[in-house]
């Protein structure tokens, strides 16, 4: 297998030697033609190869000694599969001049010239299988790893890739394939996690090359059993099978690429048809022939995650390269990325796979990692810009993407501002929804100029969003005038005009440090790998462990818009403040202590949502997976152990970052092709438990263990009534639910007969999660629109379930929620906006229409402070009294559980039921607390207030999402359940 068309190879040589000269889709096609014709084996053009197929690590034999007549098997431990490397003439010359025989190597190696190429053909393990064969007659069964030198394109100076000859699963990356996995080729690839340990990013040396003196490195190879006959069975010679470890997906990381999944495997079976109960929620979307073009074939898929690739340019870190996508971190901070070491994992106690606890894997499948593709967010945004605030579309989009697409929005504004400063124009520009869909190639998208911003935005609340954050007065003084923060200051002035200090950073308006520094929690981080491959220095940061790190985004301060004008500002979300006012507060910030000090149960946000210990035992692991000096097969031309060897650290934090939005995670599990994501981890692959499934497990664990407890007390069956108290204790460090205002939890109280059949219930739901009464009719306030989306249902009445202290009827339900209203629609009605003003508008799900609270009876956390104490803390944070007021409660009557929150937080209510309304003989009672991240009224409002792709996508997901076998059956995530309590 050698070139047969020398002219073709010659015509392609200049092209393949200059990867950045062409768009990647065109370059890969040219490269494919080059390799399909074996042009890299063109010895007449000066290409040379290794002496023979050689191992890159040991091959060890083992036998199951517990089984009779068991066979030998082999395991390969190479950094690559066995290889034959081919070198272009430029590469050979450089190796000869810089890595010659011992004693003649120069003190300082010269840079590898642009256009030099290495092609690492890969074969089955062990190398002895092929070692006596002429490499020109060998077909690389595992493809080839490719390196093309292009120092002007990326900081590490190389184009990297994996190529597979016809018959393999390889294809050009553009357009993206069905896998939605990382690209096979490109700049800024994961390869640097190993190659960054070598000088000039290559381990190559002269002694490996044919015709040069010396012998290649030799590794232990226990291949004695291959091809041997070790006895007979029934007179027939028995030959033991050869090892196929080198070709297995469980082999090295390069073989994982060669056998990667072709299509993302859904982690749950979606519905073929929607649940009939969902029709009321979907409204007109439930009708076939809808004017919205409701059809998955209309291509409602998000752009593939394959396109989410923004790397460090050759110029290194500058404000223009402030942010990079998470794939630049995955190579080192995802488990299994070297194929040899499995730090950051543990055996799954419930199965045979490894749990991937690495920062990348746990974050990637969390709501933070999915935020840039969140179909609920995009449908909300569609309502905001189409219906609620079309006159202020730019303000809405910049505000919203400043969190959900933070890296894309910020990098776009940085670049715009720097460009316009040169023309004396001081404008940050407006980040638009259309930019999020931008991809590098394809005329159909027509927005390739914004492809890097789209990739950054789709990457969600990503690694560099948090690890570049700086907080506190000292850091603010240092970085406030830096060019990367100019537009952030503009954002602060718009969203937090009267706030000071930390409060100035609310709504994701935090400052970032220099592009050449990332902050982590550990002292003395190993600097060399990141500095050498990215030009970035890891450093210990003061803010990274504080709750303020989370509070800057989880305190959302927004303008109130009416008729295109801002009429007020309110707090849409106060999760951080709720924590700061509870017994969970730590009582300090980066700038010092807060009034009142620490609470009795002091825990930071990270200690709950990024656990670093379990049962009092700290997690211990290395924080990265790289080719270390001491723990890998011997390799030439590496840096020393003082620069490469990692040490395990106590306090390794899982980046699970979960709340309870199981509904979102189920959407990504069941519809990966629609969301444009893979399901398997890109590095650990088949060895690992699916990250999205692990995220679900973490959410269920959080729900069952760390959210609330519930019990039934004082059950009394009288002659006329059945009564019982339900006591709910909150276990969270903030209100429950918290976060965006449309989340809700509700109590289901049931009376059971001797057969455990339900004979009376408050809080039952249908298959769409709609709370219904005994006649299966929605209770008051459950749906806001008529079935055709033509009109709101008596909007002036603001119908809803009030806060109850006593429930008597089946159409009365205790729902813990926040409901808000717009300014009055009638301009002649005088009004003001703020906490505890009388609502005069209609209920709304618009984030920028919140004028008054209608209800807020969300469960208080333990030890919730009174208003005066809350104001003191709010002022110390730089906020006004309105933060303390908005974090209070509304329409809870004289309920003592809210007027004077208990040490355990929570609520207690009584059920008093007229026995004449119970159809049967009551024998027991049962209570449970359920959660809905997207209640029916919220979803219905999405489908009645917007059209287009984002709304249609959510409608498709909602109709076809199958929750029957999940903890969120019937669209209600059960948090806790008392079980049946006998009536004595």
C-alpha cells in the first residue's frame, strides 16, 4: 500500500502542510485524499518511517486462576496502540539536527518548522503480532494519529487529528456527524494532555527511524501465548486466541476514537405520541396541522457539540482570547483521557462501570454545563423578545445571555469594544440569539463570522466563566479598568446602578482577571502543563471557595420594563441572599465578616453543590489526567517529574452542581440528537457510567437526602372529621424551591382505605403534572390560557392557590411557590413596583415584567432572619433594603412558621376533612412533597406567547418526554413520602 499517483501526492503536499490556510472542512477533504492514496508513504518524496511496528508500553499476560482450563489473555498498557510513525522530510531533518545520537544534541532545540508532519499508524497489540512484517504491506487497523506543525494557528503549535482509512468509522468532521462528539481533527485537541509533557510537543527521536543507529525503546511484552498450542481437547489441538486489546474500545484513548459511538444512545425511551393529558398544556401544539410547523423534521436540533471548539491562538492569552470552550480543559480534567490512569473515578457501587467524578464530566452533564443549550431558557427568551418586550430586544438578549451564554456574550462584547475603541466609538454591541446558532461552516447557517461566539455561548456556564472570576475590593481595584471588563462595568451600571461592592456584581456582572491566569482552590498548583500548552498559569484564588462565587449569578437584579421603558428594578432571584439570611450562612466574604457572623449550620454553596467529602471523609484524587513522568511507560524527550508528576489532593470537589431540575436532564438523556450532544463521555467512553445518568442519580440523592423531610402527626378520626398535621422540615440553605420564580413544590395528602386505594386526595396530578381535583378538573390557577391560546383566563383575578394553614377540600392544594404580576395593563391606573405593593397587573412568567409579588410562601430555611437583621446584611453586601424585603414572604397570613421561622425551617399545616366527603372507610393517610421545575402554567405560557424554532423544539420535547419510569412520573418529582400512616 504505497502511492500510485505521485503527481496527485505532490499536488496535495503544500495543502496538507498548511492546515490553517483553508477552512477546516476543505482541509480535511484534501487530507483525506492525501491519506487515502497513501501519500505519507511516499519514500521518493523523502518520507521515512520507523524501523518496524513498535510498542509504546508494556503488554502483560494474565489468566483466570479460579476457572478450570482457563485461557491466557493480554492487556496492553501503551500510550498509543503499537505504531509505525512516518515523518515528512522537514520533520526528519529537524529530528536529525535536534535529536541525534547522544552527545551531539544541541543544548537548545530549534523550533520545529511549519509544515512538518508526523503520521502515527496504529496496529493491534502487542507489536510482536506485526513486528516481522514489512510496514508497506500493513493496513493500520486503528487508523493514524496525525500531527501537522502550524505555529501561527494555535498556541501549542500543532494541528492534531485521528484519521481512519476507508472501512473505518472516520469521516470528515464538517458537517458534524451523528455522534455529536469531539471532532476527529483540529487545533486545540485533547492530545496535548500527553504531548504537553514532551519538548516541542513530540517524543520523537532519531533511533526509532529506519536507517538510523540505535534501537527503539523496549517494553515488557508477555506475548508468549499468542499462536501457541497448549494442549488438546478431545484429540483436537486448542489454540488460544490472540489478544485484541489494541482494537477494543476499552484499549487506549486513540482506539476509543477509532471505535467511538456513531450515534448518541438515548438514555431513556421517549414517547412515540404525547400523553393525552398533555393537550391542555401544549394547547395548539397538541393539534396536528398546527400553524407553527410542529415537526421534528423541520430541523429543530441545536448545532452539534462537535462545533464547540474555541482554542488558544498562537498569540497566547489576551482579551481577544479571554474565553475558550471546555473541550480545551477536557483533555486534562476529564477522567481516563490518557487511557492509562484513572484518577478522578471510583467503581460504581451499583454496577460494573466507573463513576467519572472529574471536573469536566460532572460539570458537563449538570444544568450549568447544559445552560447554553437549555430548551426551556430559549423558549423563555422567545416569549420575552416576541411578546413581552419586543421593543427592548437587545437589552433582553444581552441581559439573558450574560448568564446562559456568558462566554459568547462577553467575548463578543470584548472584541466589539476593542475594535470600536480604535475608531473612537465606545460601544459593546448587542449579542443576539442568532449568534448562538452560528457554526464555522455551511451556507445554510449564514453566520460563520460569529461561529466562535456561538460555540462559546452553547458551552454554557463553562470552566472559564468561574475560574477567571475575581471578587472583592482589592481585585476590583486591580481589574476594573482592564479591557476585558469594560462592558461588564456597563452591565453593572445598567442592572445594578445603585448597588455597591459585591452587590454590583449581581446578575452575573462579575469582573474577570487577566486571560493568562485561572484560579483554583489549591495551593501550589502544578503550573507547567497548563502554561506550556495554553500559556495560562493556574493560581490559587481567594474567591473560588466562597458562596459569593455562586451568589453573583444567583442573585438576579433586573429592570422592570413597560412599553419599552424601564420603570423600576426588582430582584427576580435571591438564592444567595436567602442563604446569607439563613443558619447556613458562613458570615464572611472576600472583603471580611458580615453582621451577625456565621449561622449555626454554616455551609457554603460549594459544600452542598460541589461536595468534597462524604460521611466526614474527604475525597482524595489528582485533579488532572496528564502523561506524568513517573507513572507512565518510559518516553523520550519529556520534561522532568518536578514539572509533570501530580499529587493527590484532599478536598477534591465534584462539579455536580445540581439542583432538582430532573426534567431538563431527562430531556438531554432522551433527545441527545435534538440537543446536539453525545451521551457517552468523550474520554472515559465505555468504561464509564453515562455522565447524564450520573447527574440524574445525584439529583435524586439530593432530593431524598438533602432537601426536606416530611411527617404526619396528630392523626385524629372523629365522628364528623378526619384531621392530621403535616410537618415539613427544610434541609436546604435557602428557600425551597429557590432560583427562578416559576419553580414550585406541592403537598399531596391522601386518605387510603384498607386496600390502600385513594379515597380522598389534595394535590393529585394527571399525566401532565396538572394538579386536579376529585373530578379530574384542574384546580384554580393551574392553567392560564384557554385551549386555543386566544385569551388568558380571567387575568385580572390572578387566580392561584393561596397559602393554606388548613386544607379542607380536594381542590385546595398547598403549593410552595412565588407568583408575580406585571404593572397594570391600564395606563390610567396609578401603581408602584416592589415588594409588598398591591399587585394590579396580571400573573406573568416574564422576568422583566415583575412589578409586584402576588404570593411567596416558599419554604423558609432553618433560622431565617427577621427583616431588620436581613437589611443589615444586605447593606453590608452593598445592596439596599429592597434585597432584604424581596427575600421575605408574601401572602402567608399570620402563619407562625413564616412570621417566626423555626430552627428547622419549613412549614406545618393541618388537613381537616369532612367524613361525608370521603368515599370509603379511611384506614390510613399518606403525604408526599413533589417538585416541578417547569409547572404546567409555565409551559403553557411558553406555547401561547411565542412561535418559531425554540418554542417548537420545547413543544416537541414536552410532548414526547417519557417520565413513566423516572422519579418524576406524571411530571412531578417526588422528593419525600411518609408512606401510609395508620389511623389509630
